């Protein structure tokens, strides 16, 4: 007798503990996802910018179908919950955002995020009414998928913490399970956001910003890194390649140092 596969979403949501945050690394391809799983992370997320780089494109240049196929393949490749970075849902209209979220739900993922960034530099953030409608439509179709609603104010020149909190509160009321305002840079701001919300808060780690321990003390329930791990890998590539051009082969020893992780992670598919 066949049984329906168990959703990873409830286990994923249970990992969100204020004061003891889930470390959610962002993988850019299936290999990096498997490495992160092998290293012991309890869940992974996709990264729109990192995935776009694997296709030789800038962030924002991936299509809806490409992003969905990538996220679904990652969910199959690892045994831990996977959350998909859906940018702005690849749509303006609430019904179209809902269709994107429904596709993620049906692909066996644990969660997804939807931004309020329009993609238009002249008016980068959706008007609040439309932004709330978009989250509500996503929540209505998400089932038990862990839906993260993102306020993009601080990434697009609108450093208004009061507006950010008002938006996140509205997204919470619209049905989001997790709230996220990337670009917060101080412990005080993170603590204020966490205090004003009743749902788990994700915080993006930033260079020169608070440490994971400080963010835990501030009440964060999840910490992510965006494309930073992908750019760190690219930095290693650039460094090694420049060395090779200069006649230095020291990168060969460095690559051998992670052979055990590589061999454990890049295993043949089972089944």
C-alpha cells in the first residue's frame, strides 16, 4: 500500500526558535547543498543571486520556471528541509504570486520566501495594500509550507524602521509564518523588530554586523546568509585561478584538504 510522502514543513518550522536560531545557509547548486547537509546544517535554502551566477547571470535574471525547477531538484538532492528564494514571486498580481507558491508546495519543499520588491528602481517597494494582498494570496495557497514574507526597505534606500515594522506586522496578519527584513545592521534594530512581532524573525548576516550570538540574544529565530557563501566560493576560485596564472599551484594542496567532505557529500544517488 502506497502512502503520501510526509511534508518536511512542520519539522522545518519547529527549527525556528527565538533565542536559539536556526542557521539556514543558502546553497547555490545541488553540490553545495549536499556539502552543507554533510557538514551538519539542519536545513538549507536556495539563493537567487547565487543560483543566477551558476547560469552566468546577475540576480533577478532567473525565470520562474528555472527557479522552481532548481528548488525542486535541491529538495530531492538532500535529506534536510529546503526553503526556496522566490524573489517577488515572479509576479506583481496576487493570484500569480499564489500560483508560484502553489508550485513550490507541490514540489515537496519545506518553505519559501516572497519579497515586496517590485523590480522597478523608480518605485522599488510595492504599495502596502498590494504587498499585503500578495502575502495573503501566498498564505492562502501555501498549505503547511513555511511562508516567509520579506520587507525589502533596507536594501533599497528606505531605512525607515517604523515602516518596516508596520509592513511586517501586516504580513504577519496576512498569514506569513516567518518575517524577514534583510539589511538590518544593529542589534537594537533587530531586537525592536523581534519584540514587535509574534512570529519567528529571520535575520540576514551582514559584514561588520552583529554576530550570530548577538542576534540570538536579540530574539532572532533564523539566520541566513543570502549569496555570501556563493561569493566566498567564487572568491576562492578567483584566488586560485590568479595564482595559477602567476605560476602558483598552492591551491592543489588546499583543495585536497576538503576531500573527506567532498567525498561524503558528492555521493551517488540512492535508490
